[in-house]
């Protein structure tokens, strides 16, 4: 049975209990499924007890049935790749910077947009920064011993 104490959730049995960490996502979801499927609480009440919807309960149950407990860990949300600054765009930014080291990120972005690439000035600035292609300032060009 799962008990809710002021200190958090606890797995409790006739001989004792084990506290659950708040950030232990897999155990919390597994405890919810156990309550709903094995303890007779039912999907709706178990989901409500753990702050989820009935629909989410069934999604978690399906994941568990197909892939086991490891599938209960939430996957990373959002884009899985950098779709704006892909390898071709990065190559083009570097190319433009090497052809003219004094060219501004705004001009590079404008040239790439004219060529059909969807890129912002800020993305161009990020590429320039990541690859260390910033313009040298007057103090960067002077060795420290001469300053």
C-alpha cells in the first residue's frame, strides 16, 4: 500500500515502510500502477492520488506492459536535433566568415536567408561564438607582454 505522509510518499507493508524520493519518477509511476491494478484502488482514483489523469494512467500502464519499468522514465521533450543550425548552415556561416572576416552576423544571416536557409542573426552569432570566429579586438591583437 502507498501512504501519503507530510514528508512524502511511503511504500508501506505489514512489517514496515520505505520512503520514496520525490524525484524518483519510475518508482512513483510503478507505485501508482500497483495501487490501481493490484490494490483495487482503480485507475481513476490511483491517477488522482498521484496527481495524474486517468488517460495518463493508461498511457503509463501501456508503456509498462510493452517495455517494462525502464519505459516509465520520461523522455526528453522538445526537438531532438538542431533543425535551424544544421551542418549545412554551420558550414555556410563558417564559409562566409572566412571569405570576409569583417562581415557582420546580420549580413551573413541576410545572405543565408536569400539562399533559402531559415536562420536568424542570433543563430549566426551562436555559430560564430561556438567556433571561435569572433573578430579580434585591438587589445586581442597585442601580446600581453607589450600591453
